[in-house]
């Protein structure tokens, strides 16, 4: 019996059938939405409480056994893969909304609550949790990967929307970071240390998130541009005009063409912005009119605007269906998704270079972006298991990252590091990477938390 | 010759007259705007570059000599006091605005640049750096204390407005944290670790801050309420209505009475809100009208509204002059200032209890607050050097903090820990304080950075 088997036996003795060695269960916990091959844990433990997590961590820490926290498995850079085996701790059973404080604009949730579940729970409060990475991710996972999404330009990312945490440290100690006060200046910002740590420092067992009022009115707009530069310049001018746009999404020509085919639309195949405005009825109309005027200065055309929900959905249809529409360009294909984030003044050149690279490759790709943040995504269409295609996508994606870093940007705006972007950490952070490793060693001295990823020494 | 003298000689050999042992210089660097008695460093080094800071830190680290970073000395909890002596490193000479990227809404500054200097520099860009703690603090100091102020409810605190840092670690190594990209998910958020660390982990030598567009229109309003609860309920309802108020300041009856006397006003002596709206001309008028309606529901009266700058200044006069006006209630007195921050639903009870405590005391006090954040300030009027009065203020301030903590809040919303609030860290953070000490030990193994404060073990 190996060391790990002893540990699993100790866990099974405590938790019974909630500890699984089944191949199916292990497989579903060693694979996410990324292109990476599955890497299975040796066992999966389905936790139901903070106390469960604390007891399991104390055992694994004693035995020096790797622990991989698992939410609902929607990460896309291998954050929940288990390259060194060990125990996956499934937190989806910690799924209670513990409190909603409507007057204080916050909610306290367990980490397995998904964002859609939280928003369903908030239905009658007039409040919403706006961070939206696309997938119905768990709030704990979103905190751990510092997730964001389409409306981060207005409402911020998980960095801004997590107020407080309960965390189990690797040795099983339970701590609380932050409070429900909206700001504080009393000590190191441990909350922000765990947000984005990708489960390498401890396990989040409770999250206090900020809520936002649902605006009285929402309007949507779509506008087509002669060039990408014109679209980006429109966004910059819009933000310089202090127009508080809630979403500004970009789709490139490939994405528009795919949407026309998939959703039976007749959009002009050109760089296109999808906008959303939040405010009062008069306010959203005024914002849209201002943006229409700015867009016209940069050659924008076919500006369409809607406030009726059904009409708004129609306007944004191409954006909503963009992922399946793109995959439909190549039946049977999967998406190799990468993202990067740059200062917005460098966005045009970065996207154009990514486009040129893709056009020169045998792989098709579409580009979209949360353009108000300078965050863009390149999705390469690869056949599952086609090693040469994945290699080519990796080559192209690496060039996306290298250019972003050379532009003063970051290797990922919202997908995170996982296993997929580990190799870029040195180039992005330089000597600060040493300090990250010191931090990791201080928080997780035995190195059991999600090893082989963020904070680990290269092997 | 003691150890510290040897270190100062080493520094003087390198930096000549920029190392001072003068009593006057030491005194001006061992005292801030707090009630605390001065605690002098043994010497002051006037740095002019990152390289200066790195060389000085390497020497002090070698010798195990305490280092206290100093900006412009406007802190109010003893952050720049030198309880263990050592070398104060004055960063006011690092005062260059290194770059303004108007399209990217950011600026790169040295830490000694003050916020007013930065805003003067930005004059022709249409952009502003909005974080405003009152004093003309240095940007480095503001980052280090996680400063905020009146418009944090709209624009955030230094936590949200620092994008990237250059930091010299205790051993002299220079690192960069973050990038100019507006968001990132690639690694531990070291930027947020140094923001609010109060110079206990390293010295910030460069700060990249977010800028915001100056709104097309600004309007101001003032409204009087029958009770504090009515004022706070108006704020909650305003925020629930998604009205993006830029500032919501509260003054209590004592503050209003003081303002009437000092500024020759005739305001009704009652809880009063001072509001500011940013947006388009139509937008700010609409926001004000909405708030007027909400305020009326809660018994608000004397609602006045202005867009003309001179008229706006007149409306806000009582708020602007509040600190000198309050001191004028007791000629010769100084302000013993404390702050706390609570979930807004608990604000009324906390302020009323602080008021009752003050009314039962022999000290006068006024209360004001950045009420949208749940952050409030109590200013006790004490005679400089009157030990019994300072003891009484400390007793009252401790009760403010204890109630805030019992309400799920924090011991300070924006003043920070310094020496004044060290004793509350255990009560606020519990076991997380141990993790903060581990973090401190990992970043500053020899314990030279601002010792005796945040992150130190109790002595």
C-alpha cells in the first residue's frame, strides 16, 4: 500500500462513501473545459461543510498528500487538473446561500453556490451579482480564479466584488479575512491574496460578495465599424466621455460570419461592437445617443438601439451564440481558448497581429473581446485529440501572450494560470515571481495545495 | 559607537548630506497628524531614486536596522513614527510624474508625488485621480495606507485605483507587481498585498494609478433630516435605486452648529447630508431629483441643489470647513480623530452610540461620515498635551471600534493601523492575524520594515 492509499483510507474511515476512488468520478474531477488532457486525482472527497474540509486538509497535510480544490469544473486552463495525483476536494455540496443583506448590498454564500443559483435566489431583492464569466461557475471557483466577464468594465471583477472570505489553511486551521464593511485599512489584504490564488494557498469555504442594484432600465446597441481601430477608438472616446457603459463587447469578422450562418442573421461582416447601458430610462437613451454620435465620428454604421428585452436579445444574438456559432464553422471541432489583456491603446495592434497569425495558419480562429478592459479572447478551432492542431494552437496562443507582455499587458485577463499559462509567469512577473514563491511557502509550507501550479517551484 | 551609528555612517559615506542626524529633521519625521507623541528615528535619509532606496535598504537589512518609510507625514495613526528608532527614508524627493497614458486612463508616478500635484499635472487631459483623503498626501503614502475619502463610494479606494507598483524589498531587490492592464488573473495579487501594508513589507518606489474622466457636469445638493436614521435610510434607498452618487457626506448636529458659527451660515442644526452627482447635465439633474424624492419620503427638508461651481461651493461650505470649524468650538484644541467602517445597515446605531458616549463625556466631539461606504469619523476636541483628555478620547475611540467590530465592521475604514489601532487587530482578525505575521516574516525575514507595527509579533 502506497502513502496516498493510506491517506485515502484515513479519509474513507472518516467520511465513508463520500470518498470515491471510482474511475468515472476521478475522471470527471481531473478534467475541465480546457484543451489539456485529463490528469486524475487518486480520489475525490465530496465535502459538505467547513469542518469536513478542515479535517480532510489536516489529514492530507499530515501525510504530505496533494489536494486539488474542485468547484464545478468550468475552468479553462487546467486549474483543477491533478498533475501530481492526490485528493480532489469537491465543494459543490457546500451550496447554501447563507445570508443576503439587501440593505448592505452583500450576500454570504458557500463556495459551491453557482452564480446563476445566487442570482435566482436574489430574484425578489432588486439586487444582482453581476460578475459573469459565461459558464455557470461556482462562486468559490470564480473567487479562486479572479473571474470577470462581460460587465467587468462597469462592475469590476472578483477582485472588486469579494468582500470577505472564510478559508481553511492547509493545516486545517479556519480563518476569516475581511469583513462586511465595504472598505478597510486594517492589515494585509488577505482577501485579495486568496482571490486569484487558484486553490494553491488554502480552500475557500465561504465567500461574501458585493451585490449591485438592478438598473431601472437597460438598453442595448450594436454598431459596425470599417476597421478594428475605429471600433477601439470609439470605445476609448466613449470612456473618456465618462459614459458609464455596462458592457462593450467586440466580435471580429470571423465571429460575425459564424453568427450569420448559425443564427440566420444578415449582419455586415465587419468589426462589430455590442454595447449595453444601465441606468434610468432617460439615462440609457442619452448614453446610447452619445455613443452613436461618437461612433459616427469613427465611421460606425448600422447603429441599432433597443430597450425592449426581446429586441435587445435579438440585437445581441450574435454575441450570445458566438461560441457554438464559431464551433459550427468546423463541425466536430472544439475550442482552444486563450485570453490576454493589454492597455487599451495597444489593443488594436494586438488583435490585428493575432488575426494575421491565425490567417497565416491552417487553423481557423475567431477573436472577441471585453474591449473596455483591453481583454481579448482568441478561440482556435481544433479537432479533439489532434496533436498537431493543439501544438499549432499552443504556438499561436503563445504569440498572443508574448505580444501582450511586450505591450505592458498580462498573460491572462480572466482565464487564469492553471497549467496552461505557468510557463509565462517568469516573463510576466520577473523577480516578483520569487516573492510569490515565498508567499506560497509561508502559507503552504508542505506544498500540498494544488501542487505543480501557481507558487510552486519549477520542476 | 553603537550598531545604529555604524549604519548611519555607512549611509552617510554613500549619500553625504542627504543623511541627516539633525534633531529638527528627525522630529519632523517622527511625528504625523495624530495625537501620538513623536517617536524619532535616529537619522533621516532623503532618497531621490529607486536605486537610492535599494542601496539604503540593503545596508539597513545587513545591519538589522529599522527602516521607516516617509512620504509627506500626513498619516494620522502614527504610521511614520519610529518606536524602535532606525532610519526614516524620506521619499518626497521621488516626485516625478513619469507618464500619463490618457487613452489607457492611467498614470505612472513616483511615490512622493502628492495627489494635488498629480491632478495639477493632469489639468489638460480631461482626466482626474479621484482618491481624496483630505490632506494633500503623497501617492505612495496613500497606497501604503489604502487611503480613500469622500468619493470612494463612486470611484473606489486605493485598493481599486492602484494598477501596478515598483517595490524595493527589504534586502534591496527591486520588483514590479501588476501591469498597466486593467485586470489580470495571473498570480498572487502582490499589488494588493503592498497596498495597505503601511511600509512593513517593502518600500513603494513607483505607483501606476487609474485615472477617471472628469464628468461633463457636477451638481451638489444638501438636505436636512429629522433623524440620523432618516438620513441613512435615504442613502440606502438611493443606492438601491442604482443612483450612482459620487459623494454622500454626513455631518451631525455638532458639526452643523460649528459650521454655522465658523462660516456664518444659518443651517438648521440637524443631521445633514451633502451629496454630489457626476454625469451629463441632464443626468445630474435627474439624479438630484430622484434623491430629493427619496429624501422627502424619509422626512428630508430644505433640499437645495446647484450646478454652478460657486453655488456648489456655497452649498458644501459647511462640509469643506468642518475640521477648522469644529476646532473653533474650543479655541486652542486639536482633533483626536478616529474612524471605523460598518455595514451600512448598522451605521445609525453605531453613530448614535458614539454620539451618546461623547455626550456623556467631558470631551466634545463631532461626527461625520462617508456614509455611502458605512465609514464614519469621530473627532474629539482635546487640548494638546492634556494627558487626561487624550486618555478619555482613547477610551471613547476604543468603544467606537469595539462596537464597529461587534457590528461586523472594521477598526478603520481609511485611517489605518499605525500604532494607534494595533491593539484591535487581534479582535478584528482573529486567527488570520497569525497568517499576516507569516506573510510579514516571509517578505521581511529580518523584521527591519517599520517594526513594531503591522505584522510584528506583539512585544
